[in-house]
């Protein structure tokens, strides 16, 4: 069974992380589609900013949340 985005958000929040999605008017959304960033409580990016902002997919975020 696939975990929904809201369930992933809740799981990350319990562990002290925050899931952010590409803003609707962000320039990368037109080129690459929606993406995600996972940050911790000190606003340090833990997943999703290696090549460009918001480059993690929902599947990558699912895997990250499953390891918590």
C-alpha cells in the first residue's frame, strides 16, 4: 500500500522534520514538475536539494520517512 502525502507529512512532523513542496509559481515547477524538500527543525535541508531546489520525488520522500 502506498502512503499518502499527508501521512508522510505527519510521520515527518513527529520526527522533527518538515516536508515542503515546490511553490505553485516557482520557476522549477514549469521545467521539472512538482518536487519536494525535507528540512529539519534547524531549517537544514536533509533531502531534495542536490542538483536544484525541490528535486526529491515523493517516492524518495517515502523511503526517507520509512527509515525514521
